[in-house]
C-alpha cells in the first residue's frame, strides 16, 4: 500500500501544476512542479516547465542546468532542444545555440520556432545580412507567422532600413494585435520615421539699448530607407541706438548609413545677412557676414 501512495500523489500533482501553468499562475505552478520533483527527481514534464520558468525569471544558469538533465533523459525531444537553444542564446551563447536548432531543422525543416530561433541567434551574433536571408527564407514557408515578421522587422531596423522595418512590423501587428513585442517595435520604428519639428527663440538687451531677437526652426525626417535629413532656417533682428538690421540663413544636412553601424554625415550652411549696422567684427556697414550688431554666440551644431 505504501508503494502506491507516491504514484497516486504524483498523478494528482501534475495536473494541478499544469493547470496553474496554463492559467498564468506561475508561482503556484513552480511550487507544484517542485513538489513533483521531490517525489520523482527525473520527471521530464516538471523539469521542463521549471526550466522554462527559470529562464523567464532570468535564472539562466539554473535553467541551463535543468536542460542539461533533460537532454540526458530525452536527447532527441524537439521541444526540449528548441527551448534549450533559446535559453543558450539569451545567455549570450549564440554559437552554442546553433547546434540544437540545426539538429531540429534537419528532422523538421518547416518548424517555425526553430527557424525563428536560428535566425534570431544569427542576428544577435551581429551577422545581420545572413539573418535577414534566414528570416526571408523562413517567411517563404510561413508567410503569416508573426514571430518571423517581427524578427525580420527588427533585423531591418538594426540595419538602418526603418522604412522596410515599419512595413513588416505593421503586418505583424495585424496578425498578432496583442503581441507586445510587435507593438513596441512598431512604435520605435515609427518614432524614427516620424518628422521632428522644433523651434527656438532667443533674445537679449543691455543698458546701451543694444537689442536682438532671433528664431530658428528645424525639420528632421526620413529621406528614404537609409537616409535621414535635417533642414534648418533662422532669422535674427538686432537694433542699437541709431540703426536696426535683419539677417537670415538656412542650412541642411544628411546622415547616411553605410553598414556595420557607421554613418556618413554631410552638412551645408547658407547665410543671407541683410544688415545696415556697423559690424564690430569687420567694420563694414552693409551685407556683412558677421553679426549685424555684435558677435553672435556660435552655434555648436554648425561645423
């Protein structure tokens, strides 16, 4: 009779743990699976779920130790292999994660989570061109898989192709509207593409009745998949005791991604002063490239 108590209790504890896990009550699930392991230290389902919970809690070393035990118990289970590879990648061991993914894909070449995990690990390793190719190949097999679309969008964003990334992120959001990763990625990409408009106003006066007021505006926006441009325009009006003058100017710049995280920046500034004031910089009275009334504070953004 004593020998029957253990199996009977285990049979009751596993459904309890599984129900808590499916309901999202992970604390109760962890406690129940731990009780299962206390009765049967090699119970595969309890070990697997605890390894998953450990990885979600950031306890990657403990999770990987459980996966090593699981792989000894069942070395060919594809679910265990894919999850093990995912945790290896999360732990920064992207090279080690390749072998489990490859082993699964040899047997199940259409398995979407393995295709996604392999491409993601390659992207995290820094080989974005190869990762993009893997994402696109996987999407040829699973065109409506949100995880694959998110992965491709993220890789394109890292490559500086925000316009393309937005299209794939939006498609992923349509397929999985409640997916938090897709939502956050779409917001980040759209923020990059959204034009930025800003303006500043400055002014000063002194006891000698030298006054000035100046305003500058700028627009920054996308010029294509790999270009981002800036356009600036400014106006300044100054007076002294006997004269007044106005000057204005504009400038622009372009930032281009050239790969491997490098960018090329080009900037051009055009000044069109119109002044009838005596310039203290050069002594001229009209059309001076200096300040109309007194030296202008340098703009550190203009090289």
